[in-house]
C-alpha cells in the first residue's frame, strides 16, 4: 500500500517540524518577508508540499549544483548561446518551476 505524505515525513524526518527546519536554510526567502514569518509559513505548509520542496532542492543540487547552473543549462538548451533577457526572466522563477522547464525543454 502506498504511504501517505504524513507517513513519509515521519519515516524520513521524524516530524513535520524537523523537515521544515531542514528546509528553511535551503529555500530562498521572499523579499520583504522576515525570517520568522517565513519559518512560520513554511511550518504551516502541507506535508506533500514540504516533501515536494525537499525533492526539488536535492534534485537541483545533485543534477546541477546550484540554481545558477540550472539557469545556464536552460538558456543553453533553448538558445545555444547566452540570452540576457531570458536569463533574467528565469532568475525570477522558483527551483521547482525551473526543473519543470528543464524537463520540458530536454524532451
């Protein structure tokens, strides 16, 4: 039987609070939001969303090393050379959205 997100969180991290605590330094905090407010908002997120963020952070780290290298890979795959406008638009996206774009372009 397939495990629920709660079961996965408990098996891998012990608790939702522990997962949120481990994710906090990995995620980019939105501009204008305090660290405490961001931590509170992250703690209120669903288990499924926290697991998705965790997987995305580790996928970027393992496959590309950093968000900048992922953006480089996307620009190169789409244009074959540097395109400053496209790069600027990609820098505003989240890592999960960038991974989705990379998967689409790589097809």
